[in-house]
C-alpha cells in the first residue's frame, strides 16, 4: 500500500522500528520487565506492574518524540538510509 504512494519499503520499515522500539520498555511480555520489576520492588515493596508501567510510560513517550524528530531531520536532509537506498 505504501509502495503505491511512492514510499520506499526501507522508509516503512524504519518508521515501524521507531514505533516498535518505543513500546518495548513498557510491555509486560519483555523478559527485562520482570527483572526491572524485581529491582523496583527492592526499593518500594508495594510496587506492582501498574507502578512500573506508570514509571516507564513517560520514557516511552519521550523516546517516541525523540526518534520521530530524528527521523524527520534525516528525511529533511535527504540522507540515505543505507547504500543505494534513498530516503525519498
């Protein structure tokens, strides 16, 4: 669908990776989520999944904004995504 809009597949994959990487810190399915919860509970016994999610959600939003701004800057400068892969 994006190829019909003249958006290269490499750009689609880059945008997908930006969106996916931002949510990795807040997903309970991550193995590191359980380890982080254990560390948080060491310092705050009453901490649970909701506490950890509320602590990581601002980080996810900041990462999303930062990665998106970096991608737009990359796009505006016209820097290639890789060898022989133009952004536009």
